[in-house]
């Protein structure tokens, strides 16, 4: 049975002045799928994430989240609807501890999913506050364990080594309760061993999430992605399994600069 579509883009276009950055992007990501978005520099990947995440409005086209049109929703409303995002550079609160970072994210998620409507009286409001605070603490501690950062729970986030900061950045998205995650180069700046450990961690901890990932490290793409889409000059030119996409002549010609011909070993081809 085919999983339902969690994230869908139809005809998404965006210009900056005379420059056409996105030119009718169609993309579907199934619930629970790990989907990689690759393409050369300037292809429009970051702009596409900004449109999906609500930071930019498309000039035309529609963004659907779990079957709901969310094209013109702001980032905070999208977060409440279950869309999380990490960025190419870490955006943790450097002076807060690791656990405090996770509590902030968990607070947003818990408050978004619990309603105080119909709870009369001061005593009931205190009971609601207690339930929320307990739920926040439980969620933050759960993610802390998933991140394997328990020894650093009370350490300022800004003092973590780089790989741990990147992991915390991903954890903040998880702690907010997002079902669909936009991950912008989660292994950026990592050496090969750090990147491999991060991908292994993502596969284990994010197994029940829907992922759309921008990634330049093709080892990471092959290790993580169920499907890959290639964005070239604002258009999706190919979608499929990583090995299929690496062998696609359109990708090789438009993205790799390789003329059509017998494909090389897809395991060694790095779009």
C-alpha cells in the first residue's frame, strides 16, 4: 500500500527581479519517506526551502502539507502544523544549555497541540499549566536521550563541539514535535566519520518522520535517501532512487557536465 503524500508542491515559481529562480517546481514526498534534494549551486534549493518553510511567498504555485494548502502560512503557523526546519548553519541558543534549548522547542510544540479552551477556574488553569510543564520536560528529556547528549545537558550549547551542535540543531526540530522536517545540509562541515555517524543517527531517531533533505555529500545521500530529486535551473529534472538518478543522462548532462553515454558505477558517481 502506497503511503499518503505528506508534502506536495505544484507549479511553484519564484522570481527575484528579472531572475527566475524557481520555474514551476512539482514535487511529492510521501509520509515517512527520506527524500534528498540535490543540484548545483544556484539551482534554487535554498529558495525552495524558504518557500516551503514560509519565509518566502511563491509568485505562483501551491504548497500542500498533509493535504492542506499552506502556501501563504507564516513559519510559526507552519511549525504549529507540524513542519520543522534545520538550517545550513546551526541556530541554537548559544548561551542556553543543551536542555534549555530543547525545552524551548518542546514548549512551542506542546503549547501548539494542547488547548486551554473550556478549562474554567484558577485551579484548572494551574492544573493545565502543570500538565504542560510536565509534557515539556518529558519531551525535552526524551530528545536529549535520542541525541546522546545527556552528559552535556547543562552545558551551554555554544561550547559544544561542532558535530554535537549540528545534532542539537536537528534535535530542536524534533523536540518541537514536527512530523515533516526540512533539513538543509545536515552533514555540512563534518568529516567523513562524523557525517556517517550523523546519518546513522538520523536513520534511527527520525525513522517515523518525513524528511526532505538538501545534501551535497553523495555518500550521505546514498546512505539516507529513499528517493532523490535533482533541481537544475529552478526545475526538477529527475526523481528516483539514488542509483537511477546518478545514471540518468539528463542529470549527467545538465548537472554533472558529462555528455550522454554509458554511465559510470553509480556508487562512485557524485552529483
